C-alpha cells in the first residue's frame, strides 16, 4: 500500500535560524522523526521572490490578516487595523526585509504525513505562544508585541508549508525538478514495511 509515505513538504530555515546557528538543530528534528531529505540548498532570495513565495496561495493575505486580528483579541488587545488585507500588506513589506537580510536554507522533506508532521514540529507562528517542544517554542522568544513595536516581522526561525497544495506550489517555486533526488533510505523499511523480514540472519 502507498499510504502517504511519499508526501512532500517545503521547509525554509529563515535568516534568524542561520544567524542563531540552529541549522543542525532544526534539520536534526526532521531527521530524527523519520522524514527523508530529498532536496537542500542555500539561497539569497530577492524581495520579488519572497513576495511571490508568500502570495502563491491567493487566500494567504486574508488568512494571515484574520489570524493576526484573532491573536490580538485573544490577548485582550486591540489589533492595529480591523481590515485583514491592510494588516497583511504591512506584514508582507516587513517579511521582504526580513527574508532578504541573510541567506536562507530551502529544503524538501518527504515521508508519511510530511506536511502535518513538520507543522507540528515547527509550532505556531508567534513564538510567545508556540508550544514547548516545538522548534519555535524551544529556540526563540519573539512576539507580535515586540515585532510590531519595532515595525518588523516576527522572527520565528522557520517556514513550513501549511497544506499539501501549498507544499506543491512552494516546492516548484524554490526547486527545479532535477534538484530533488529520489533514493532509498535504509530506515524506511522499519518505518513503512508490513513485514520486517530479513532483520535476523
Ligand atoms: P506561518 O509561517 O506560521 O505559516 P503565516 O503564513 O501566517 O505563518 O505568516 C508568514 C510569516 O509572516 C510568519 O512566519 C511570520 O514571520 C510573519 N508574520 C505573520 N503574521 C505576523 C504578524 N502579525 N506580525 C509580524 N509578522 C508576522
Ligand atoms: Mg504560512
């Protein structure tokens, strides 16, 4: 049976992840859960490329604005605007500055439920409320309050696709087909095979 064991997701270590020397730590979390790395490169994206990345999903502007308004309300605070699109326009400008400030590392990880598993390991968008045990919860202490106060993007180390659809679009935005490598990983037998034949000699 195929399951979803070939599901792919796109992950980007953002400039702060590299500047904080967390590359090995971040990659290690995806490795140790059993996902397979099938593409990896260091890139210096320009602002246009970053804007294209975030607007591949036509709904991203609305969803991100609504999510930000909700997070203000949940904390009993007044959001900077009631219009989700106005909020996202400011977020996008700041994201362009953030994401072009230093190199980033683009990766494709493959395995069962790759999209959901990676989002679970990454944690919620705002580090202040990301769960303990997640990458954003364990390695960074930023908040919307701090980032808004300094008119900058919230620094949360990493990007990961939110859905299989988003992953497909992001993978083809960042990688050429021949940059992704299909190969056999020995541990896949213990992760996916029905019969564990041949382990004892
Ligand atoms: P995620 O990265 O968790 O999928 P989004 O897609 O909603 O989050 O937003 C993309 C990125 O934009 C976030 O990771 C973060 O760096 C930045 N961002 C989102 N919302 C805000 C906000 N309200 N204030 C500052 N930066 C934000
Ligand atoms: Mg997102």
